[in-house]
């Protein structure tokens, strides 16, 4: 039904809506790539880089991790900021009006997803630009768990 409604809106509203739809889809593609970069790093860090001390000496492990992290710091924080920025844009485009009965199921799940994404963005922004490291969650396990939850929410919000 969602696709049919979109086609009807495109038919009735003409070119202006088509242009907005194309912009939305391009932003969505950029968003997905940025999430892949950020989430991919968290996946590799939690499942592989954290295991280096098992096969390397403590000194070698620290040196190897820093060799990887100096390159990660050039890309991953910006990917997170792009993911959050594009996510904010997409929420403004698809949230819709709040009905008299309150938030719909879709709006509720989208709000939760947006809150978790914004929390990751604020955390990443503070780390990158102000050097403020989180005092409670110092490892990447919690952000990885949030990314997994956000991905699951993105799949169930259309049910």
C-alpha cells in the first residue's frame, strides 16, 4: 500500500514531488553507506581487534591497534556524523503528522531509532571535536549494540 500511495502522490503532485523523492533516495543511499562504514568498524573492532591481545604481547597489541586506529580516526567519526545528519533529514521527510490518537506505531519506532542515533552522534561529536570520552561506556561494545538495535528497529518499523 505504501508504494501505491507514493505512486498516486507522484501522479497528482507532478515533478516537484518526484524531485523531492529523488533527493530523499540519494540521501538515503549516502546514509546507508555511512552506516556501513561506522557499523563495519564497530563490528571489526568488537569481533577482531579486541582479540589481538590473545595472540600478541601487550606492547605489540597496543602498537598494532594504534596503527589501525590512526587511520580509523580519519574516516569513521565523519561517517557517523554523515549518518546522523542524513538520518535527521530523512526523519523530517517521513515522520508525518501526529494524529489525534497520538504517535502511530511507525512514528514511535522511528522516534526511538532517531533518539538512539542522535545519542551516538552526540557521543561521537563530543569525542571527535572536544576530546570528551564517555565516562560510562568506554569500549565500542555499547555503540555496536545500539547500531544493531537501530538496524533491527529499521526493519520492524514498517510492519
